[in-house]
């Protein structure tokens, strides 16, 4: 779980693959494809890439997914949650969805 406005940090492969690809014993194409896949998922989640420097990349989750939901008409993955009981935190199966119902000011 990542709180609204939270940061996700990735360090190591495939970040900075152009510099280290030989040492990782993987092809340039493989590392590039892996990084592009990560970037695509982040875009679908409406995360903003804040910085990429050296071996570290940082993305930020939006504070409010309402705008994200409106702009994602073409992409259906991952899906948004339907309304759920916000107090149902225990013994509830984890699902691959994200909630656009909260609004932080």
C-alpha cells in the first residue's frame, strides 16, 4: 500500500541500465524493455516520475485519483475499485485495484 502523495523508489536494475548493462549480464534490449514496462505501469497508475539520478528513480502517487480516473478512459488496467466499506480492513482479500473515492484537500 502506498499512501496518497507517497513516493515509490526503485534502485538498481533496470535503472541506469545504459551505464551498467554489461555488468548485469543482460542485453540492452531486455533492460530497456523492463524499464519501459515499469514506466508504462507507473503512467497507468497516474504516478509522476519525480527524479531519476544515478541508480535511483522516484515516482510520486497522486493525492487524488479523480482526475486520473477521468483521463484513463482507454486504459482499463488496473481497474478502479467499486465502492467498498472503508472500515473493512481486516480479513478482506487483497485485490489488484486502486481507489479513486478519496479526496484530499
